[in-house]
């Protein structure tokens, strides 16, 4: 994904809250204490976010049913296919320890056209491992309150 595919409102929101890694404890708080998350780090620029997606694709994760991803969702499948569409996802955080394989994304298509934050949860059943945290706008509001 290149920056031109990232909606301007997402880029603007990230700039408005001085997007930087708040640390693993704060990320757990932002994402929900009910999730059993390893230590995560927030990716601080879009180049890293795009590189992570490319690495996952190159490593075969998109083709591995355990990771519940597709490259391009078929038209008309929205709402019925719970897998993550790699082309519409911006990877914003990931595990600090290689092998934990937990990621946080902004699903740019989201429901009702609003981007959503999702976390990969190994405890959930295939193909429903990308758990909804909430709308991206609410995530940004909580992120801003945490950082002031």
C-alpha cells in the first residue's frame, strides 16, 4: 500500500495526536484489558506500517489460513467475510518479540465507511481472529487523552 491509499483523515488524525509509541502498558489500556496481548510497539511512520504488511505477505502469512487474511476481498463479501483484507489494512502496531505474531491494524474500509481498529487475537477461532476494538476516531480520542 502506498501513502496515496491511506485516507487523508487517517493521516491527519495521526498527525494531530503526535503519533508515537506510548509503550506496551498504554497500548494494552488503549486496546482493551480483556485482550491477552504481548508487549506491542506502535509503528511511528507509514513506511514501517507498509513494510510490515509487505513482510507478512512475503512470509506467506496471507496464504496461511491461521492468519485470516486475504489479498483482495471479492466484491459483495463485505460483512460476510470476517478475514482482514490486506489491501485495506494499515498495520499500526505489532509484537515486540518475534514469533508472538500479534498485530494491530486500521481496517480502512470498516463498517459504515469509517476506519476501524482491529487486533489479531490467537484465542479467537479461524476465520474470526481480527477482533474489533472500535472506530478509529474513538481510538484516536483515547490516544490523545492518554498522551496529555
